[in-house]
C-alpha cells in the first residue's frame, strides 16, 4: 500500500503524503479470507491480521451502480478532497483502511476492470485517480521478460 500511495503522491504532491504506521498503530482481528488455504485444501485454519488504528473517521455507503458489477461501496473520510475509484478483487480487501485514509471519497468496485465499466465509473464519480489492484493470477495479460528493460 505504501509504495502505491508513494506513486499517487508524485501525481498530487500537495494533497497526499505517504506515511508509514508504527507498530503500536495496529490491532489484530480474525482474518476472513482464506482462499489460499482452500487452494491448498487445508481446513480449520485460524489466522489473525493486523488492522491499522487511524485517527480519521470514515463512513461506508453501499452502492450498486450497475447490475453486472460485483460488490461496490464507497468510503468517505474526513481528509483532503481527492477522490479515487479502485477496481479490486479479494486480494485488495486488506488495503481499504489504508487507501481510504488518503482520499476523501474512495469508490471500491469488486470487478475486473474493462473499458465500459471504467467509463461508467469515471463519468459517475469523476475521480482524481483510478487504481486497479488485483492478484496477479487474474490479470488477462502478463508481459514476458522481453517487455522489460534490462
């Protein structure tokens, strides 16, 4: 999350400042997602995950702008005026508390990004930035090493 926000900070240096949390700014709660344990066919795994304790208050608003979209919701926080639309899967679920505290309004769309959906959310939300955060295994195209500079 920190590295993503550092890239966003380069686009909006006066509005966002990436920060790292101290160890005492976390609490632990039961982890809900267990798809990796299911893939490995492991049962009865109990895991905890760190959750940040942040000062700003965020309010959640369920939303369903399209019937062909998975879960969509909005978090509004008491901070700067930037807005974001974040296309995501379960992999990005743990990022919500972090991302939301950098934006005044974060619209989370649980759906793989495509052009019609992107156009729709840009028109509705008029975001300052669009972020796509999904686990690598669901990306439709992975570049080979030939696409990267040596």
